[in-house]
């Protein structure tokens, strides 16, 4: 039996949202049921109708769509031919003169199964190119196509209408206009008995003018219209009749289409092969299912209500913890009082410093003011003398005046110091860092025996399958020890030569990548965890071996802007006629490394340079011009070595298109050598190389080359015979 909660009841307020149309946000008025089981006002449904141009779906298409949308009701069947153009409506105008503003003349009935009226006039064997009307549910966005009955063909939600009417009677709800656009519709002033729509004065004038065909409609007050509509509904609520066959009562329920039907619907073929059941039996079965679901949901709501009650009790308990708060406030007040006392002492010290500075500045201001007064008087007197036109009279005093002015100038240079005796800044700095650190560490200490006792964490465990090596970078991954409370980790790495460990990472992450390591070295890594109780023991160390040879590419981030890279940054050329520098993306500090450059294009006899450099070498000039690059530059006939703009060891033999230039960096012997077409070019170019070196090239637009890395070392006899 229907009941309405008292005013202000939370359940009533929650149900009120269920009784509002998702389009107009007002209480439902003549609600209809869409195939997706969502409800909408009849007038709002008419306003949502659009036209679709394309292929009207066949029965097979509709059946396939129905089965696909059972599991995903939010899917959109109309995506292939949903081309809406409201401006092109002709016969199906949303606001024609005869539709009262809500599209009563729109044709069609929404359906998504082959037996529903939406497809009653479509052949099952083919699709027809036509213009159809459709409506999209404002809640689930599911599209439904309409037939000649339009939105009038949707079943009425009589149960929802009854609940709304009872709710409005209990709450004395003011009837709102159904055509107002916006969040706050105006109060309705009239209702059209023929259209069954409530209007405010403005919408009545715009959508239901008292002229033309609409002049014959009867407009009554909202209260009378509501009463008349209720009377009509009560008259028609005896036995529900079929939408298609108005003379037939609904007595069966189609299981496949999930809609009530009459015997005529079963006989005309639309539901001929569908399973049907008696309406009363299906009603009883669905009520039993709904009752079971309501009972289950009520249990969940009851549990939630009990938990909410417990939470409110806990909330009251927390809010009434005045003793603890008072203790905390007292302790913090004591700390603040101590800080205030110290603040007063520091302020007195600042005041003394301030008085000293003011005294010194005032004395300097007085002295300088007197000096300026004397000087200004002398200057004014001298300017007046300069105005004397009698030469004899001027010369009588000129010599003495010149001496006075010169003497005054000398006194300014000797006596007047145009700098403050005391700087205006207070050369004092409050050392507050220890206090701030202490405040940050200020925390609570558990005093009860039931409080959790935090112990140091156990040793972390390395995940060996996730520990990897790439070139001269290693990535390690680990997990905390079981049942350990961890605040962070400390990762340590040795020097790659079984040396001591050093700290390389501190934080909460359990994955770390370490770059810039030596090539062909075995590194040991270990990790430990820590928390408030302290640091735990180290994990077992894991050993990772970096690559034996270097694989690198040219680095666009450090290259000159005129450099042009391609082929995954392995091929390089330049946009400028001037030499520009590009470096590799890997630096070397240990091991023996060899790479080659193949000349792809060589025009007009330029002299590109090859070698190594520091990361901050000059990028806008030939390689080797500064003291941070070691290079060999070579043209079509000969080559030179160059470092810090010093040239040496001219060697015959040049390059051309297709030539291969090799660079051998031996950091075990700390030397640099060059090769041209697999033959060593001159002697060892440079010795005593220490530090980190990046592969480097300089070239202009007349050259293009490709770098090849990770190569085997050149012939050993060639190295020894150098």
C-alpha cells in the first residue's frame, strides 16, 4: 500500500528524485515507458524526437540489435545512420501549428525487437533507404525508431503516474510549466485539456497561441486540469487495453519482447512464434522477484543504517574527546609561550641594533646636511659672480673664488664619504632550521599497551626476473619483507670493481634505474628498508654486468640546432655551411670502445671532424677548436689531429663518398686513435685521456654520414704496431 513519509523525511526526499522526469526535471506528467525501461513525460518524449537519414533497419537487424543491447544497454544502435538535422523537418515538425508545442504529430513508435510496431511495416528480407524518426533515451542514450503512432505508441506508466499524484497531494506540490527551458521552470497558469500539457503564460503564448486550429482547444486552470486528467485516468484504469488494438484488453505477456500483448497481437503474426504467458501469472512472478530483490536490498540498507549509527556514535565519541584536546593545547601553548619569550629577547636585541643604526645614520645625515648647506651657499655665490659683466670687478675676486671652490672640492673628496656608516640591512639571520626540524619531528607516542609496536623492517627481497641491464644502465626491482612496516628504502651500489658500497637512492619506490655506469663491469646492488623504529638489515646483494661494448645513438637534445638527424638518430647531416657539432647519447669513462662512420654524401671537399668531447664542448664550431674536444679532421687528400685549436700530425690520405672512418677510444691505456677504411690514420692521436668522453662529430651541409656502434675492435696487430 502506498504511503508518503512525513515532510522533511530523508526517505521522502530521496524518492522525490525518482518521481522527476530526466528531461524537464519536474514531476512526471503522463509518463511513458521506453523500451530501455526508463520513463519520460509524454511531452518531453515528443521534444526528444529527431529524424534519421539512411537505412531503416530490417527485422533481422533489429533482432541482432536487441540481443546485443541486452548485455550492454548503453550501446548506440543508430551510430551508423544517426544523421540528425532538425532544420530539415517538413511533415514532422517538432513545433508545427497543430502539435501544441510538444510534437503530437510526430510519427512512430519506439521498439528494439522485430515484433514491436517499429518494424511492422518493414520487409524482413532487405533494408529500405528512407527517412525515419527516432528518440534517444536521455539516461542510457539508447536509440529507438518510431512508427506511425509516434510517441503515442509507447505504453503509459500508470503505476508511476499514480505514485506521483499521491505524492503531489501529500506535499501540495505547485504544478510547473512543462515547456520552460532551464533549471527552474515557471509555475503553470493554464492546462490544455486536448494536449494534456501545462503552460506558463510565456510558453502558452509561444507554443499554444489562441488562434488557428489551437483556438478550439480548451484551456483551464492547472488545478482543474489536473483533476480532469486524474478522472480520465481513473476511468481508464479498469482494464488496460492494447496500444495497437484499442478494442482488445491486454491479457498476455510476450516473453521474448518483454511487453504485454492482446490476443489480436498473437493472431496477426507479430508474436505468432513467441513464448507468451498469462498476464496474471507473469505479474505474480515479477512481484515475487521484485519482493525478493527488495528484501535483499533492504537487508543491505539495514546494515548500512546500523553501521551509520555506529559511525555517528564514534563521531560523538571523537567530538567529546575534550581531555585529549585540552592536553594537546596545553602542551602546544607551553611551546608557543617559550617561543614568545625567546621572541621578546630577540626583539630586544633587534631594537638595540636598530637604535645603534639610527644614531649613526642621524649623525651622518646632520654632518652631510651642514656640508651641503655650506657648499650650496658657495655655489650660489660663485654663480652670481659669474654673472658679473664688469671684467675688472670679476677678476678682482676670481682668483680667490677659484681657490675656495677648489678647496671645497678637495674637502668633499677627503672628508665626505658617500657611503652609509651603517648599512640599512640588519646583518643578523635567525637560525631557525633546528627548531623547524624539531617541530616537523613533533609527533604522538603511543602510551597504551594495546597500541601497535613498530619494529624495524626485515630485509627486502630482490625480484630477479625484473632486474635488467641495458647498455650501461641497470634497473633493479624489489619487494618488502613480509609483515614489515616500511616508510622507505635505501639503495646502495658499489664501484663495479668490488669496491665499497655508496648510497644512490632513498625513497618509497621499489623500482630504480641507474644510468651512466661503466661498460663491461659487474656491479653489486643491495637495499635496506627503514621506518620509525630504525633501519633494517641489508638484503642479499644482486650482481649485474653491464654491456661489453657500447651501443649508442646521436643525441638531438645536446646537438646544435642546425644538425639534422634521421634513421633513429644514426644518420646525420647539417643545414648550415658552417661546422656544427653533435654528440652521442652515451659517455665513456672505462673500457675499450670502437665505432665507425660511413660517408653517405661528400660534396665540395669539406673537412668533417671525428673524435670525442666533453658534454659541454662548443657546438657551433669545428670539433677540437676548444680544450674540451679531441678530434681528427680530414678532407679529400689529408688529415690533421686537433685539440684546443692546436693542429698536429698531418697525414696523407683523405676520404670520399663511401669511406669509413673508425674511432678507437682505449680508456684502459687512455689513448685515442683513428682509422680510415680499416687502416690506421697516423700514429696514436692523443694520450693521457681521463674522465668521461662522449662520441663527437662536426660537419656541414656538404656531408652526410651514418654511425655504426657496438663494433668489434680493429685488428689486434694494427693496435700493437702503432
